[in-house]
């Protein structure tokens, strides 16, 4: 690290850890950082990838699909990155989703999702089944979220860009699992991103604590009985960690901490002055936070994280039920001058368009696809854009919807233009017309750079059952993994790889 730690942060950590452990903690800032990637098991088998990987991989013990790679290797500069076979992710950041224990078919919310590291991890766990709703309040960050979901070929995600309080009436009691990867003071990121230190000085821990308190209460409203919330931060301060959980438990008697094993425990003893008000929490809640977890950079190979798992009992506890709490939020929003849209009313940002003929899409699908992979969801059109919305999704009236599902393509003047997201979400076996280039073929890189390629007709893979021409759209793959579209005609492949995605 080139910069010194902020003096106030240093003093606080000495007070919390004590001189001896603080020395070990401080030494970790001189250690080399760990580099991680997570295999996208939505596209490729973990062991198959590990055995054929061009990188030197070592398993991350707490994440089934996580690996360390070596410093100097550049997984972001490989065709497999463009095929969405993995996501580059700091190893300790892989823990929260593991602890969420997502199963295929569940309804999952990632409330603070951008840029999508954990959303794509959840998506891989869902294996295309169930509903994934991802949200982030900052529209500029949502762009990266959408891109990462597309890159990793996620088919069942709905992307929102809204205030969580506006989601409560639509999603009250809807989700089986909710991840709150909360905005925080980022103390655990000082080694990885030194500029976070400057931000720490500007933003107060208390400011983040207030946001986190709201997010936890809002998530509680949207969770189904028997469901699970995972709350995580990448900071050390007890105000943003144990204090949030203890306060939440005292206000929500139908929730309990599900103890986490395998990491250092949460610190009930840090719920004290001068950081926290030691009288503010019940002794039961204080004791419970020992079951939460702290990932320390001096105790494992990763940066700093905090994780708590909260289970919602199916019982009729003394705490307010979902609709009572939702009503509280409506009242609070009214006081602040805003009101969440009532269920089933209000204006959708883009209303599903009527009267758009789906014929060109059906023709494309008949010509190019072996089955209709999007037929499982509900095909909806917003303007000229067609999406496959996951089945079982409530009406999203009044919410700021960025993607109501998997973006299939545009219906434009009687023609259908397939989206890049469609190509990335398909498998080679689902396409009736494709080109699969070996990663060692120099044309693979030229395709990713946006160049037109010379491709012989015999290289276009076609359905042996069909007598279909080679001419037209084909799914371009690298080592059999889709990377985009091309249009073949007379020995040339016109490149449809989007400019913003190109290899530079
Ligand atoms: C720690 S980051 C999330 C990182 C992400 N989970 C990942 O793994 O890539 C926290 C995010 O919360 C978002 N955020 C801040 N306040 C929010 C709020 N009130 N509601 C929803 N998102 C919020 C920020 O824009 C930021 O993207």
C-alpha cells in the first residue's frame, strides 16, 4: 500500500482489535492481494473449466465455484471472459451468496446489486429456474449490472433501478431469499482500492448506518415466511455490522440469526461506547450477533467482509407483519413527500405495447433455434423491444424497470433483430445455425475486435435434419461457447459483435 491508513480509522481498529491483533491486521496491508474468479456454472461445468483452464487455479475454500488465480495472469483479457465463462471477483466477496443457499426455482432479490458480482453468482445457483430480481438505486451503476448479466448469459433476471421503499407493495412477502450487499464505508477495500480511504474520510459511518437500517427493514417486508436474508458489508465498523443486526433483531422478533461456521465470529463485545450505545440492544440480540461472521484479511486469503444470515420464522411473532410494516413505509414516504405506487396501479415506465406483430420473431426462432428457450417465461413487448419475463413475476406497475426479463431483440419495421443478450444466453446446442471457432484460431480474436471474417460455407454448422441455407444470422461461438451473432453470406461473416463489447 502506498498511502497511510486514515488516522481515525487506525485508532479505532487499535481500540477494537487490541494492540497485538492490530499488528497482524496492519501487516496484512503489506501482503500481496488475492485475485479471484468465479466459474459461471450457468454456462460451464466447474470441474471441466478447472481442468481446461488457461490460468493457474486454486480453489477458494468457502465458495464452490471460486478460484484464486495468480498475479500477472489476466483473465479479463481472454476470449473465455468474452464468452462469460467466469466473473472476476474478490474471494471474500463470494461468501455472502454461498450463505444465501439459493436453490433452482426460488425467487431471489439482490437489493443493492450493481455491478452484479453477486447477482451473477445467484443466477448461476438458480440455473435458469425461478425469478431473480436485481435492483440498484444508481442508474449509472445499473448499466454495468445489465452488461454483466448479459455477459454471463442470465435468462431469468429482472433489472430495476428504484428506491427499495417503492418495491414494497409489489413484492410484499414475495421472495424466498434476499441479499442486501449494503452500501458501506468500505474499510475492507482499502488494500484493494486505496482511493476508498479518501472516500472514508468524506463519508461518515453513521450516514451509511442509517441507509443500512432502512434496507434491512425494507427487505424484511419483501421476504416470505421461512425465507432468508443475507446482509453483508465490506467494512469493519461495528456500527454498520453487529449494531445493524442487533437492532434489527430487537425490532423483528420473527427473525433469528442463522449461525455461520467456518469464519471468525461477529463481535457482541464491540457493541459498546464510543462506537455504539451499549444500552441500545437487548442481551438476547447482543448474544445472537456472535453467530454472524467476520472475514479478516489477516486470517484468510481475501479482503475484509462482514456477513449475517437472518432466517424469518413462519410463526406469528410479536413483530409487525409484512403489510403493517409496508403501511409504515407508505406513511414515512408520504411524510418525505413521496408515496410508493399502490399495488396494481400507477404508471409503468414503459407499458407493454399492444399491436406489435410477433411474426418476425417467430420466423427467426423457427429458422435459428431448435427450441424456444424463452417460451418458458412470458414474452412481453415494450415498444419494439421483446423480452422473456420469468414466469410468476408480479405486475411491475409503478416501478422503474430497466429490463423486465431476458432481452430477446427488437421488432422493427416487420423485421426481427436478435439482441446480443439472446446470443449470450443461448447454448450452441440450441442454435440451428452456428460457427464455432477454436480459441487458437486467429479469427476468434478478430471477431471479438469487430472485424469481418472469411468463413467457408462448410464451416457453418447446420441442423443435419434441415436443408437450410448457410446464409443469414448464425450464432458465433469460441470453443463452442456463444459470444455473439454474425451474418454469413458468400464466404464472408458480417460481424454483429456490439461496439461497446469489443476487444481493445
Ligand atoms: C457494495 S455495492 C454492491 C456490490 C454488488 N452487490 C456486487 O457484488 O457487485 C452497494 C450498492 O448499493 C447501491 N445502493 C446504495 N444505496 C442504495 C439503496 N438505497 N437502494 C438500493 N441500492 C443502493 C449502490 O449504488 C451500490 O451499487
